[in-house]
C-alpha cells in the first residue's frame, strides 16, 4: 500500500442511485439483522453471572481472553464504515451490501460493549496487551486497506468478510461450546448469532460476484487471501498460538485456564483444530466458486 | 475505483495505533443516546402494512408528487450512508470516548433505514426515481463530508458543527413543522419515526460539541465557524432540503409544485410560505445557541427568497 493512494480523494458517482434489492440472500440477512438488534445495557441480566465461585486465577485468565476479544472486535468499529464508504464509492455496488454493513456495524458496537463489560466483571478490562509485541499484530488498520484503491474490493470482501469472518464464527462456536458460566454463554450465543450473519454476508457476496470475476480479479482474490493468511492469521491475530514472532505462551495459558473454568474460551489446541478444519472446508467452498486457494505453509504447522 | 487528483493530508496515511484502547472512558449523555437508539429500533419493512396501503384514495397527481418527494428524501438520506461513516473513522483516529465511537455506528444504521423507508414509499407511490434532473444535481449531491472527515487539517468538530448542529438541526425543525401538517396516517407515522431518530442525531451533535469545544484552539474555533457558514450558505440555502431555495429550474419548480399538491392533501409536505418562517426561526435559533453555548458568532445570512436572516 502506498501513502499516496491514501491521500487521494476517491470520486463518487452517486447517480443513478439504484436502491432496489440486487442480492436477495444479503437482503434477507439485512432483514434478519434488523430484527435482532439488542441493547447490551438493557437486554442482558448482568447480575446473572456466577463469577463469585470462580477462583481468582481463573478470573484473571478470562479477563485477559475477553479483553483481547474486545480489541479484536473493535477493529470493526473503523473497518466497517470504511468498507461501507468503499462500496458507496465504487459505481454500481449493491445497496443490499451497503444496508447490511450498517447493521453489521451496530452489531460490532454491541459486541465491543459486551466484551468490555464482561471483562470488567472478570476483574477489569485491560487497555492493551501485556506484551507490547502483540500490538502491531492486533493493530491492523483494516479501515485503511478497505479504502485503499490499490486493494480490489472483491478481494477485500472475500478475504475479510468471507474467509476471516467465517473463521471468527467457528472460533466463537468453540468458545461457546466451552462456556458453562451462564453470562458467558448468553454473551457468546449473542455473538455467534451476529457472527453467523457476518460470515454469511461475505460468502453470499462472493457467490453473487463469482460468476462475473475475471481471471485477473480471481488472481487478486487469491493473492489477498494468501496475504491475509500469512500476515494476519499466521501472525496469531485470531489464534494466538500461531504467532511465531511473539511469545504466545501467556495467552495460551490464559486460554487453557479460562476454557477449563467454563468462561468461554478455547484452548490453543482446540483453536488450531478449528482453524485446520475451517480452512479445509473454506478451500473447497472457494474452489467451487472458482477461487483456487493454494496451501500456505505455517512455520510450525506446515502447509495449511 | 476512479480516483480524483486532489490530494490532502489524510488520516489514513498517518501512523496510528488503537492502543491503549480505552473503552471505559464514557460520555454519559452520548451513552444515553446509544442506549435509546438500541432500544428504539423500527423496521421499514414492517412499520407500514405495505400490502394493505390502499392507493385508491390518492390521485395520480398526488402519487407522482409522493414518488418524487420520497425519491428525493432517499437521495438525501443515502448521503449519510455514503459520507458520514467517515466521521466514525475519524472518531477512532482521534481516540474519542467510547460512546461517541459506538453511537455513530448505530446512527449510520438509522440513516440506512431512513433511506430504505424513503425508497419503499417512492416505490409504493409509483416508482423510485434513481437520479435528479440534471439541472437539479448541484442541489442534492455531496456535502463533501467524507473528504472533510478524513482530512487531518480539518478538526472533526467543525464537521459535526456544520453537518449535525446546523444542517440536521434545520431538517429536524422542518420535519417537526411538516409533521404538524400531515394527516395521512402512514406518512405521519414515518415522519414521527424519522423525527425520533433525528432528534437523537441532533442531540449527539450538541453533546459532542459541548465536550470538545473547550479543547479547541482559537484557530480551530474559527474553522468551526467557517464550516457552519459554508454549510448554511452553500448547502442549506442552495436547496439541499427545501426545493424553493434551490436555483430556479424546471426540476425545482416541479418539486415545489409537487410539494404544494401534497401539502394541500396533508400528505407530508409544506410550501414556501409556511416553511420560510420555520427556516428563519431555525437559523436564528442555531445562531443564538452557538453564540450562547459556544461563544461563536455566525454572520447574517442572505437568500433572495428570505432576505436577511
């Protein structure tokens, strides 16, 4: 990405402005999302948690896990408006996607609020990673990529909204599967519902666009996917144990303890299984849509 | 994506870290708005019984006027989807309080439902029109908010003051006026719901500015004032919301005539002679409030149709 690209003003051609449904699958998602908006302060019984009986060490571990969750979710607070702008800047992009993204951002705001509140209950939200080496891994500046004209929009959507959001969904399902503490379960059930829609958005958009993508555009998609795997996934953004440039042992330990305590986490091993299984499924799904994602080698796990 | 040649000092090109990520620093008033927005959701798809809405009582003339009016509203609301989200990126860049960052996400979603319901109404009454007439384009196109929000050299406070405390405040008061004149139940309901949302949007602007103004330098306060003046003179008084303020053209005359037809039937519009005092009162109230609360003095505005305001 060049700085020059980020200082130019993209020109929008607003009219003719088509507001009709173009992608029925995404229109349905939009409709579903509108019906599932809720207020964390009012719709969750924050006293329903059973945290008093949980050991301090377990609470501390979970606090670390849930604070990290808030940091990751927060990425969307700037990324989604940027992506929405990008859809509006590109002529002829579908209004269903634009409308959906507005609700997606509401859901992200809800989840940031929820993860922050729960971290507070666990002993206090942490404003940054204990190890500063994590900061560049988590601080991805997706909003800049989303608005960068050098990054093709379709490639961006496939990498971040289909592949990445799909992985997030599977990880949250794993967190939920391990959650016994009632409040954690409630919050993760809400999260999974939202993240299911987010992943469906990405995959539905690819399904809609796949037929019209040129060979060159498909090549861009593959490059972006590989780049995302190498620089984001393998850096430990979602699955800390994948990191090779940062010592993830403290994160893994926290995950292990929080998972065992039923506080809505997954162990490193569980997360890696989720990743492997998900990538295998996603690769087949991409292949069926004409996107051949090659195996990408992780320094420790080998080709994935 | 086509790219214009103009370059500026964009926040996107600046190094930035989200850490320390403060989520506990709150703005209580904006937090209340966030909560109210999340609990006051409504759905354009179901808020009106679209299949049951009987068009027989409407004349052809009224239907045509309604489709034009709501198409125009859809274009206006769409601007808040296509441009204002840049403000949220800016809020994150400027590390503003969590409530401001989170509230604006919901605010954009509310704007999308305004665009959606406007589109649905236009469709219902004969079909949404996807573009204004050529000679009317200048009155309904971009505010330039996207560019302003991303420009490091433009304080975000000036954009909020102009867009929210000025432009949206004018719309809010115009809508309150139109609501009083509207008797058709479905259209009245739509105005009520949009008004409820817009009241929160305006409240956000004033709460936001109350917290930020004390932090601004005199030069930045000057930028706030200039931005408000530009918004009122170049956008509002150019007919962005009120067709009778737009430069005379066949399209603006058609719009004015359409609004008259709707006003006569209580179908959610007003006319120049009634809107003019509301506009003047709104602009005067904005000037008074900015002087009183911000110690910022706006100039006298002028438009051939209103004289000095």
